C-alpha cells in the first residue's frame, strides 16, 4: 500500500513513501491506508511491493546524503570549542582564528598529511562570530556550575573592587570563596559595568541586583574584602554599611595589600626630599625618548650599576608577594604582618650594633653615624605606620582553629557552650587527631562539620573570608589585556573574563550541535540571543495562484551558493509560470523552459516581503510548534532523543493548512500590487 512507519516506536505514524504525507496513528488500519492510495495515487494501484521498497530505499539514501552534507562532525565542533577556549585563555582577539590559527593549521596539516587532511581542517568553524558564541556558551556553562556550587554551599565570602577600563567605563569585579565538597575554592563571580557614578550606593545596587537575579542571599555571605576607599567604607552610604543593613554579621576586611601600600609611602623628611628630587630627574629624563637614550648611553660609559633608593623597599616587596596567592586567609596574612613587625625591632638592634647585613647594598658603603641614625629613624617610622594600619591584629584567640588538640579550653573567649563542648570532643578524639595530620586545615574543619557542625561553622567563618584583594588586581590586569585600544568596544567583557587563564575555572563542559537558545526554554531560565549552532537548511518556498500545494525544495550547502543551481523543474511542463524572486546576489539569472523569471526592484524587499511575512512565517511557526510537541512527547515518554531538522522537514509543507488558501491569496494580492508598481516604473508585467 506504499506506507512505512515513522516517529516514536510506541506510537508510530504511517508515512506515505510516494508523497511523504504523515497520517495519524488512528489511520494505521488497512482500509484508511488503501483509501489514501486509491484517492491520491490511483496511478500506482497496480505497482507491486518492489516498487514501493525502491522508493523507500531512495528516500533513506537521500536523508543520509543530506545528513552528511548538512551536519558538522562532532570532532570539528569539539575542535572549534577547544580553539575558542585557547583564544579566550590567552586573551587574544577572536579574528586571530581566521587570520593566523586556521591558515597555520592548514599549512602544517598539508605538509604532514596531504591535501585531503587539509580539507578536513577547513570544516572546522572558526569565524570570529563563531568563536564569540563558543566563548559565550562555555562562560554560561562555567557560571551555572559556580552558581550551583554556591547555592549548595552554606556560606561564602566575597572580594570586591572597582576600576576604570580603557574606554572610561567603571567595571566592578567580584570574586567568591566558598565551600565545595571537602575543600574551600575561589572563583570568578561577576564583572559588572557601573552605569554612572561609582558611589557605594551604586556598587551595592549592582551587586545586590545580581545576587537577586542568581537567587543568592546576603544571609549566606560571611565576609567581604575590599580596599579602604570612602565609597566602600563610608559609615553612612558606604558599600559595607549598606551591606550590613542586609546582614549585620558580615565580617569586613580592609585589604592587607592596600594597607601595606599605604605603609610603603611613609618616609622621613630627609629621604622624602631626596625622593622628590629623584622623581623630578626621572620625569625629566622620561619626558623625551631622546633624553632616555642619552641617559642610557651615559650609564653605559660610566659602567653604572642599578641601585635602590628606599632601603626597606625590597623587604616590603617580599612581604607584599608573600600575601598574594590562593588559600591566603586572615590567619596566614596576620602571621606575616606580625613577623615583619618583629623583624623591624630586630633590624634596629642590629643597626645599633653597626651591623647592616640586612641591607647588603648599604653595607657596601662606608656608613657614618648620620646614615645609621637616618636608617633607624626610617625603620621607627615604618614600625609606627605598621601599628597604625594594622592595629587590631590579635590572632592568639584563634589558635584553636590552627590546632584544636593543643589548646586550653578554659582560656578561649567568644565561644558558646555548645562550641566549647564540640571542641572538647574533638580534642579527645584519637581518630580525628590522625585525620588532622592527613588533611589540610580547610579540609579538616569541613570533614568534622557532619559530626560537630557548630564548632566547624565557627572555624570556617574565620578561614573563609579573604584577607587581600589580589584576585581583583589580577582581574584588572587581565581586563586591561582583553579590553585594549583595539577592542575597547568589546561587549562580552564578563564572558571573556570568566575564560581567562588567570581565573580558576570549574569543569568546562563542551556542548555543540544545539538549537537556538530561544527555541526551547523553561519559565525563569535565562534567555540570551544568538544561535548555538550554524547548522541550517536552505529551503525554497513557493506560493501558487491556483492554490495548489507546492513541495518545499531543499537546496544543499555549497561553497558558492546559487539559488537555482541544478534546478531544472519547478512547475509542470504544460503550464506557463511567472516566478517573482527577491533581488538578492545569490539569485542568479538562469534559462528555464516553462518559467519566466522576474526579479523584484532593488531596495524593495525590505518594504514588501509577502513570502517572509506570510508563508515563511507560517512555516516557521508550524515547525516550532511541531518541535515543541515532539520534545514534550519525548519527555513524557522518558525518551532521550536528539532533535533533527530532517525529522521535521516532511511536516513543513503542511504549514499552510488549514489556512493555506488565505495565506496564498494574501501573497498574490501583494504580488498584484507589486506588478502594478513594476509596470509604472519599468514597463514590466
């Protein structure tokens, strides 16, 4: 009877191999199938089963050929994502793929493996727009993973800072530290542009709106680290003051690095005067390239060596570097600050004994009493400034966090009774003592959280907050490389930042061959514009004045596409057809036997597009409806099936029913208006 089945195996649909029409499941009975054959294909009644099997095999072969032509291989898609990841990590412009990476790969592969392998390389999609979409896809994947971990974590800490990029826009960088599984990790949270001013209210509003958008609460935030700018630390309208209105228990940390930088600016008056003169000399030399070259020449002729002016700058640089790094917390940074203050006292004692071994360059000089007194005065001033900017460092009360097995419970303060009881139990647990030697400090307190949650939360509240804003400083360095003079109009700043090599990334999911974002989305999910896949079919849609259905014609992909290439038949042989076509460069002029080709006037299709506004719109709507219904059916039947364009193209020709006559009439009414317009202007029918 000329039918095969298609669709779900549990609910198959009869499919006519002659005309491609799909009937309902109720039409599976032989009488209805025979009626279709006798009414629509009466000239094939006498054909045997071999004829219909040949038609079916031909249809299957065409589908396989179309799939091979249209579909991009999984390896090509994966390679495209890997290249996009490398481009983002190295902070290079997206055009480098087409300009450098792809040509280089072509030449290398051609030399090693031949021309055939080179053709495979050309199938990898590496255009700048494709790379941009890939980076956006991977960034969204990483962001969702970070947010999922944040929602699962009971607490998190933030690191916040603000700066201005090369285009003059204020960028707010935020990093997050959270408990994930059995450890504490740090990750990029967001990069938001401040619309106008950079006041504390503006910073708070942008960050508060983002937390609300991603369904996070300030109640789970236990600490914020930022610089000491008035917009951040203001007592009334500062960012921290506004945050504490949301959660009064949040611990604020003034960045240790910023405080150390303030200390480094302290100089005694004699050294300050010398430094001012040196700055003037340097500015004079660097003001002109010629002066710089002459100065370099003079230094070469004098065999001069480099020397430092500020005696203690090298030691401060070491202190600054030691407080930069992951897993740096308030306890470790405080230890380094206290050690440096202790070293200052030691150095003063050594200098009073005429020992300058801690300053090797100065020790090479003949130091008189004036120089020694000047050094002592500078170190004393430095010690005063250290105590000024680090006044409240008292970490002895947190020794139980470092080692809960060698602490006197009675000497502890700021602990509740239940927390002290938990600490007593931990102290006398031999198994936990062995675990303490195996685990890091962070992992140990996370490990005991299941058995002793109260004291564990207390310890994590001390270990989790940031002590410095070094991640933000690294982020601004990356931002300066990403958004440079040639890319100052870049819009996807946050997505690019999330993919840089400076940012700790979570698992990177490579996904490809997806439908557009806006095709299938649940309520409440983020919907962004753009396509995730460039797989598409070029379809020729026609409307007939006689209201007869005309099958869709699928045009294959071609390196140099031509709309009517290899198409010799559009209408019936004995009919004369007038075909109105849009004035597009790929619509070439060809000689057709029974069709007269008339192109629309230039600059007319943007005003009058009857096919786009009626039939094509109706066909796309029907296709999306059919796509959603099939997806819902698969979900209800718990079937994991990939959606293919080829599964739906047979239904597309039904898009003009049941309102097909109305659609065609509207098209040809518009066509009549267009014909009148052409007759008035060009004399054409």
